[in-house]
């Protein structure tokens, strides 16, 4: 087909679309006046001209429904959805029809899928707000009913099982029924594939965890000592280099609202600090250490000033996990990873994947302090750990240690 033929075909299509829209507009004007048969005839013509036209099919479904032609209306709505499966409009039309005939479950399914296809600006459009709220309400009500139904179907299998064994399934059920979002990891620099996005790991799965926790009192004593005698050793954790953007951390850049007292920093031992904190260094040594030239270990007391928040952010690689040993924990302090919020408890490790979007806050009038260090993701083999370490060192060598590779 030459360019002239293509232009002619385009003009014919535009004329056809205009004709179909005019027929739809006239049909709905007739329907508003109660002239349903005239409206149906106009929409039949529109569908004959353009058999896969979603708007004409949806309008035809409306008119057939008002005429009492329930099965014909259902077919028209089904065809409208099939014509534009990724459009929210036909699905909302079908949802309203299904509600009217008492099929609330499938109506809720249509509302839910339709919402997924709506752009954020459409959901925020004031002219669509009533429709969106109707969809959200139907979805929420259905989610509770579905959860109750699935809960009863799995009762025999769950009976007698421990919370630990059921934890992942219960999370799955909450996602499937809309109670929780499906959270994924988003490593900034080095994503390692085929590792599950686990928000918080169970500390009892780590043989060394209990030994580290048993040192809490000694670690707290050393923290209090350095806080009194070496307060200047606490430095702002966020220190953006000249020429780089601090972005979401702007409020904390070079500010002691979030400060760190490093025992190990970028793979280098801070001798003076370690000598003040021998029990802390020994406690961390009970856990498997990451060794990466110019990067790891990194071990430090992390202090959060009263009424300070760390904004949501993602870590550099899911090949490692972040470990918190809570030390000084006032009320109204918490850590959120993905959609899960945990409150620190003194002496109980929190182990999480920091490449899942996470944030923290101290809304109390006292300072909050935790000891932070990293471990390898336990799902990596020994060989994979060595390869990742060599890869990180290679990236630093390739780009230069002065370039922005974040916390990689």
C-alpha cells in the first residue's frame, strides 16, 4: 500500500469513527428521553458499522438492560470488555450491570480490575470521584467476603500449625484479598535475581542471633560511655558529596538528626572507636561478616534524634541483609519495611532486606539508638557471595571510588 492509499484508509477510518460516535450520542439522547427502541436501533447500526467498538457495545448493553433484555445486555457488556480489555470504562459499565442483577462478586471483580487500569490522575479526577469511591467500596467489601471464604476453605490445613509455619501463607492470603500490597525489592545498583523479597527475616532462623542478643547489656554500656565521653564521634549519617543531590534526604544532609558512631566504615576499622567498644565489636563478630574492599564491613551505632524521620528509600543490593540490634528504644519509634511496621524491642534483632522500600521514625522526646551491621543474604551460596564481593570491588574499580555508588 502506497502513502496515498494509507492516507485514504486513515480518512475513511476517521469518518467511520465520527459516524459511530454521532450514532452513540444520538442514541443516548433518545435513551435519556425514554425512547429506548429508537436508541437501540441507532446502537445496532453503530455496532454493524464497527463490530468491535467498545463504546457502542457498552451503550447497547445499557439500553438492552433498561429494556429488560438481561442476557442480551450481558453479552453486549462482555463484548465491550473484550474489545478493550485494558480499558477501565467498559469494566465499570459491566460492574454496574452485574450489581443490578445481583452478581455482586463478579461485579466487585470488574470494579477491581477497572481500578487497576485507571491512571492516578483519572482516579483523582473530581468528575470521576463518585464512581471511583463506589468501585473502592465494592472492592473492600468483596475482599472481606473473599478472605472469610478462603479462610474457611483452609481451616483444616491450618489447624494446629504454628504461626511461623503459616506466616508466608497468611501474608499471601492478605495480598490475594486486597488487605496488603504485593511488595517487591528494588535494589538501586546490584539486583541479584531469584531472591525472594522478604521484608523481615525471622531472627530465630539464624544460629548466631541469640549469641549476639545476649551481649545487649554490654553493648548498651559501651554506647552510654561513648555518648558521654566521645559525643563528637557521632557524625551525620547523610553526608552528600559536593555536586551530588541529597534528594529526599535533604532535611538530614549533614544534620545530626540522624547520626552514626562508626566502628567499621566502608570496610575500614575505626581503631579508636573499636577500642572504646570491644564488647560491641566482639558481639558483631559472632555474626557472619561481609568482607568487601572499600565497602564492608560497616558497623555503627545509629542515633535518631527526637521527632526525626528517615524518609522512604531503597538500599543498593539484595545480596545482603541489614541487621538492627535495638539498644535505646523510647516509645513512638518504628521501622517500616514495605507494608510492614515493626517496633524495636531492646535486645531483639530485626533483620530485613533494605532494598525493599523502608523508612523509620522517632516521634518521642528521647534519642533512639540501634546498632547496625550487614550480613550476606543467607539464600546466596558461598560461591555467589564471593562473586558478589568481587563484582562490587570491580564496579568500584571501574567507576572509581570517588563516584556515587551509594551504599553498594
